[in-house]
C-alpha cells in the first residue's frame, strides 16, 4: 500500500488530469487509491466521485451511474449528496429533439450546379428597368419588446437570488488573553447547500477547521489558537471564499495588538475589509461578531455602526464599500490575578506574625 504522501500526490495528479480533460490518465491515477480505500471512508468517497466525473467525461454514463450508486454507503453526508445529484442527472431520460430544430446540409454530390442559376439571375437583373419601390412607412409608433425585456429582468433577478441568498457570519471568540477561536457560519435561505458551500467545505477538509454541514447551514470551527495564527487563518479563509465566489477581494487588514500588565491585557483590534468589488445582491448578509465584548470598546465602525447583543458586538458589513472597525478592550488575566492574590496573602501572614512577636507571644511552637 502506498504511503499517505504518495496517495495525496496521486489524488493531485488525478485532479490535474481531470481539469485538462485527460480522463484516461485520471482513471489510471485513481486505480491504486480505489483498492486502498473503502467507499465508506470520506477519502474513498472523494476518490470515487472523481472517478465518476472522469467516466462521465469519457461518455461511459452507465459506469458513472454505478459509481454514484456505490457512494450511498459513504459516511460523508456531503459526498453522498453530490453523488445523488450527479446520479439524478445521469438517470434522467433523454429528450427527443424535434427534427425542425436541426438543420441538415445536403451533400455536394446532390447539389445542383449553381452556374446556370447564377446566369438566369443575372439576366433577370438586367431586364429590370428601375429599382423596386421602397416599402411603405409604418402607420403607427414602434413598440418596444416589453415581454422580452421583462423576461430578461426576471431571469437576472432569479439568478441573483439563487446565487447570493446566503447569510455569512464570522465570530471571533476571546476565551483568554492571547488566544482566539474562529467560527464561520454560512446559511442559505433555501435551506439547501449551495455549490460554493460544498466546494468550500471540500477545500478546508483536512485542516484545523472542523466542518459541519446541516442541509443549507455550513459551520467551520477552529480550536482555540494563538492570536496571530487565528488572524492568519481568518485572512486565508476570506481570500479562499472570495476566490470561490469569483470576486477579486483585496487582502484584508487584520491587526491585533496586546500589552500585558500582569493582572490584565489591553487589546487593540483593527479590521479593514474592502468589499468594493462585491455586488449588493438581495439576501446577501455579511456579519462579524466579537465575543465577549461591549459596545463601549468600539472606537470606530464604518460605514455600518456596531451594536451590542448580550455579551457580544455585532458588526454588519456592507458590500460595495470599504468597511473599517477599531476596538480597544481590557481583559483580566486569571493567572496574574491568582499570583497577585497569593502575594497579598503572604503579606497579610507576615504582618500577623510580626504583630504576634511584638505582643510578646513569641514564635509559634508545637504543643508539648
């Protein structure tokens, strides 16, 4: 059995061959992985989904449908749903194209010679004494094709609703100084997983993020990470989501400065996200949540104001503009507070011992 790096290399070669249209090479790269991984595992399910795509590209629809049916036992719900969608397409009955929808060109042997027809047309043109009279002008005003225009507007609106009807929510949790937990949630208004949600979940699988797909709700949760690593992860996720959506998103600014005062830490957070290239689609909502934090910690929020909800701050982002947020907060350090409490207790004990000696009782002794 090949090692895991070799298996990952074979999977990358298979995907590259699939993108180039080399379906035969793609199947050759996937054969060792099919033997090494069962269909019930997520990795085996992903390999068989690529195999079904390659079989479909070679025109072998029956083999592709059989591969999709084998994915019913896969433990990954996302892969099962993708295989089910592809199988429904393959099992759909073929539509009969009416003959009048096609145009058939006659063969050259059956065509009559055009030389005689061209000469006859030239003689008829010479016989004409004057050019034909121009057609009469229209008697009424020309009407615009309102029906076609309304149909185009309706299709554009439907496309916008189906492509942008999602609620994207990013939460930054500060459980302790210097540590952040990242939670990103996307909810489709149709309660059905969108194509870019499936691609996003497939790309982040295998990283530190925990992926949870519940119908149209996708949740990506990271463990509690150091502040700088969490900020880098958030920046990478934003760039990845923009790339999947086909939007050129400038690199966001995410800066967190902390200063330790032993008993607590002052935190200064600066966030700048340029969404000028993102269109304002109906149903698209972008929100950033900071937890725990109060509205008094927010020094600047543009263009939408931040609002407080329980023990967190909710900041909505607006597409088409530059969004900026600046916060400054104080967070107690439990370790520093514990050390300070122990030091105060030692001072109290030493003071009491000194008062005892000054009163003439002498040092404490063991009972006789």
